[in-house]
């Protein structure tokens, strides 16, 4: 496995691969790799000959007061995990490689960035769109693989790729979960024991709404109420958003659902006196579909 730090060097390696007929997959990450990321690498290996994992904690997607400084950085373990998972290449840029001094160019997916996570984190998706564009330009992949846990991010990247005409297939990989259903996330490392005990409330909320939907409930407010009741059982959990939206456009769902609908949820566990844990915000989602049976 090779480690490449320079954009031009990565582009040259990609050109060599393409000239030799090898398909390239890119797995963009911010490091702190867990089994969820390794599932992305496994999917990338199924779809390409060369798997490039990028590891870069992108400062522009963190707002003021967010966890940029505290974001977990576990480079040695990440490199070992990439090697073990069969990655061919790790792209490890520093800030100057991706944001040369004086850089002024940003990429903005205007509408898809507004609701859900974008409402509370106004600069976040501009940072994501900008860095993902730079990573696609640098790695020149045929396929780029992302997790479905960050559903809004995935929708936005699909739109970015379409709008800018990148010749790359965007692949979403289903969320990996702990045995109790908690979605794997680098931010789970911030949870203290009390928060961790309550965190499965997110998946239980999704299950409750999905159960009601499977039983025939189509009223938007009733489905949201079923999910909200599960979060209410977790005394320290505060709903940041709980919404039903169109999975493609992210437009609000109608009062009666008609067709596949995204249920998206963000929950905050505020810092408490006596615990070293700070505020932790977790997200999860489920697409409610008509059952096939
Ligand atoms: O999902 C992430 O880890 C990041 O948002 C991404 C796509 C690597 C961009 O920094």
C-alpha cells in the first residue's frame, strides 16, 4: 500500500492506472476509521482494481465552536486498518495540498444543503462539497463510495457529481450497526456511559416509525409521533431534528406519505455536570418504503 501526499503525484498514479485499464475507487474519509469505513473499502474492492482511501480532517466543514480540534485522529491505526482491508493507496494531504494559500474557490450545492443537518450547521455542506470536489479531481476515480448514514451528504454528492459532470459513479453503502442497533460513527467515541446507554433510542425511533408505516400508517404526523415517543424515553436525549422528506430532493413530505420517504433524525446529548463528555450529536436515517410482500 502506498501513501501519497501530493495532488499531482496522485493524479499521475491515477493516469497510470487508467492507461493500464485499471478501475479506481475512492473512499473519502476523515480517518478515525471503524468497521463502517472498512465496509466502504470492501465495497470499493468489489467495484474496482485500485482502492484509494483519502484520510483528511477537512477544516472547512466544521463551523465555529464545532469539534475540529477534538476530532479523533488515529493515523497509525488508520493506516494499519487500510492495509489490512486491502486498500492499494492512501491519500494523505495536508491543508496546503488541498487549500493552497490564498484559495478562494468553493463548491456549493445550494438547495440540498439547506434542510436537516444544514439548518444547524450552515457552512458544513459547502465544506463537504468543496473538499469532495478536490478529492475527485485529485484521485480521478471511476467510483466513489460513501456511507448511507450521512444520507444528506450522499444526496448532495450525487447532485454535485451530476451538476459538475464528473465521470464517476457514486455508490452508497448501508449503515453498519452495533449489536444494539446504534449506527457506527466516529462520534460514538465521544459518548459517556450514560449517553451510550441511551443512544440506541435513535434506531428504536426509526424502527417505531417503520413499524407503523409497515402496519399501514401513512399520516406524516403520526409517523413522526411514533419516532418521537422513542426518543422521549431517553432522558438525556434532545431532538435536533426529526423529519420526513423526499429522498431525492429532500423536500418536506406531504401530510400523507405517497412513495418512498426519508425519515431523518439528529439527536443531541448535552454535556452534563460531573461527566467529562461534551455535547454529542448523533444522526441516523431510514427510507420508509412500501413493503414488497
Ligand atoms: O463523511 C465524511 O467522513 C466526510 O464528510 C468526507 C466525505 C470525507 C468529506 O470530508
